[in-house]
């Protein structure tokens, strides 16, 4: 099975009352998968001024169904001799993620939590709010209005016709959306790290003789 390794070091120097102190700490991990279980082991340690391990952690995760994951985590802090074990489930769909968990530690403390995660994005054309199981604040969106331009002036005016079920696609972002009865489509959760070309999918046109008024546009989405 596939395995990956990684390590990092953190070096700092402090000078207090003419006394210089150097510290060097690190973190190493190994992760892989076996029999459908994803696992990850992590060790944190100090190298200066003393060499010692400070924390160990082991995480096991398995997909239980298309919308449900299970995860078990055990963490041990060496210096305080503290251990915590946590069992969690994550149920997720297109609109929301819900994660109940229960944890137990060496202080005989039991904690039960339920976390939810979702993102909201506002469509300025239709006024609708899109809901996603992922955070959306750091991503962008594009709203489009598609209509049959009877007078050919590239402006929606009297006599023009809104087009429903036309597909809009953002090529590089790999997102698609279909227009509603008002001809509006909203592409959200677009990455802000790159520009993307937005265009109509001609294969979605009701009439094969329709042609786009222009080839499309290139946009660079902004966060929020």
C-alpha cells in the first residue's frame, strides 16, 4: 500500500538579560492506507536544549458509506503523561456536514460534542442563497443570466426570452450550473488561486441552431 513520510524543524533563538537560549523542535509523520483504513502517526519532539519526545498521535479513518466516515484518534502527551482517545463520525452531503464525537482521557473526563459545518453564498441575480457542506468564505462565485436575444443587441430587453436548463461551465475550476426559469445560474465555490473561463455548454441548448452571443469570459474569482 502507499505510504508517505514527512518531517519539519522549528529553530528559535532568544536573548534575555544577555543570556542566549537556542531551541530546536520537530515533528515527523507517516501515513498510509491498509484494508480500506487510512492511518496517520505523528511524533513531536525537542532536540535543543534537551532531546525528548513531547507528544505522540495515531489517527485511523475509514469510509463507512458514501456520506459517512468514522475516525478514531489517540493522543499522548509525554511530559504530563496525559492520554486522550476520541471516536468521531462525520456525516456529510452537498449542503451540510455534521460530526458527533465522544472523547475520554486519563483524568476520567468524558466529553461529547456535535460539530456542524456549512457555507452560504449569495446570488446577486436571483437573490437566492446557496448552501454547501464546505466553507465558502475563501472562495468566489460567478452569477450569469442567459436569454434568447431576439434583437441581437447583447442586452436583455423587452421581447427577449429567458432560457431555462442551459448549462454554464467554469472550465479550469471544473464547476457547472444550470439556469432556472428566470435564466439565472450561479457558480459558487470557485477557487481564487487561478482564473477560469466561463462559457455556455452548447450541447444543453434546446434549439441546435442557437449560438452563443460571445465565446465566454475569463474571470479571476475573489474571496467571499
